[in-house]
C-alpha cells in the first residue's frame, strides 16, 4: 500500500506500478516492496537494510541499479534531487518520486480524466514491466494491470487498506 497520497486514483496507480514491477508475492515478503533490489525473486529476495539513501547497487546481470517499490534506477533518482529536494530513499520519498515521474510523463493527467489504460500506457517508457515498454523484459498485460488497478482503487475508495 502506498504511504503518501490520499488521492484514491493516484494511490491505486502507484499500487499498480508496484504490482507490475515487483509482484504481489514479493510485496508481501518485503517492506511492501520499498526495500527490494532489482533481480529479486520470491525465493531469492534481494533487499537493502535502510532508507538513508538510494542504495545504488548495480546488479551486473541485469545492468541495473533499480531499487525500491517502484524499481527506480539511481540516475533517475539523482535527477529528481533538484525537483523534489530530498536524499533519503524513504517509502514516502519513493512515493513522491513515482508521483513526479507519473506527472512528468503525462500519466497523472490521463488518470485524472478517467483514462486508466492511457495512464498506464503513458508510464510504459519509465517502467519496463508495463505493456509496450519495449525493454526486452517481462511485460505484464494491460488487462492484468487494469484488474490490479480496479482492486486497489476499490480498496482506497472504501477506506480499507488491509
């Protein structure tokens, strides 16, 4: 569950990205994904111990420094410093970073117009697991993500976060 936004649509989209990037099982096995490193699997979790800064750990096999609930790579995180003015890689700051990335690509604008599929499509260049991303990695299907969004949206709308 996202820790920052109170907007049900935005919170549901953040959950959808996390489900797409990390998967439900690893979200459940970790600190809701906030401490997960790229390359993790449910049977071989790779995590980092604290949130003082982006871990910037290169997974050589994947050539990636992706970390956290939204699998943000270090160069992207570093590029957000001038905009968001934070260093700590806390769950709340990870949420802030993901929201900023969604704003920057036009995804939130689409979301607020009620176009969830368009919002996911707009975010695909940022997250490799989204349909149409084109990073030669596993991409989830749009129908699976729309279903994940609907479940998350209902959870936030009803006020139930369990």
